[in-house]
C-alpha cells in the first residue's frame, strides 16, 4: 500500500509527490526512491535483479536511496517540508 504526499523544498521550491518512507510495495513489486547525485533528480524505480541505473544520465555510481523526511532537496540540498498533511493518492 502507498500513500503519496506533496513535499516542497524550503530553499528553492523543488516539489515532489512521493511516499514519506521513500519506498512502497504494490502488487507489481517494490518501488524505491533514489537520488541521482550526477543529474540531481529523484527517481522512483522498481527493484529487480539488476542494479538500478539512472534513466537520464545512465550512471549507477551516483545513486542512493532517498526519502523526503531524512533526505534533503536533490537540487539545492535544502530541507524538504510536507506541503499538505493530506495524501493525494492511494495504491494497493
């Protein structure tokens, strides 16, 4: 089950709609948020047998798991805050 919420960076305004824990499981598998330090993006990727690779810069060396509560903004390293306490979607 997953519940997506909107998070906004206090410093630069970067927005992301994601699960607070940084991962979620659906009937189609487990999905995790990764931060690519090379191209400064948050990626939502399913985990399979292969190591994850950024679909934008095609690197795997700069990937690390990420969640909006412990993680910082991928663009400016500012603090992320919950924009709304209400969730925007449910999935099971």
